[in-house]
C-alpha cells in the first residue's frame, strides 16, 4: 500500500470504531459466522471463506476507487 492508502485505512478504521451502526453490523456478522461454523462441514466452510474473501477484496477495491474518484471530483470542482 502507498501512503494515501495507508491514510485511508487508518481514518476509516477510526471512523468504524466510532460508529454504533458499524459495531452493530459487525456483531451480526460475528454471530452469523458462529452459526456457519456450527452448521457447515469443514469443506463447505472452506469454500464459503474463500468466496467471502473474494467478495471482501472486491469491495475493498471498489471502496478505494470510490474514495480516489471522490478526491478527483472534489479537485475538479475547485478548479
């Protein structure tokens, strides 16, 4: 990651930790995962985790691109 990306992650992490909405959604995520661990076979859980990782990576890239586009749009508005 470059410096801009590190700054983005740092600020986003701080914002997430301050957000009640995020904390509630994260708790639902944790509880749902616990249910999956109980219900799925080890092979099914492995496939699900692989899929979930791919989804999260895609979402992270999308967020990064949206952030960079927002900065570019802001600069264009100023000039």
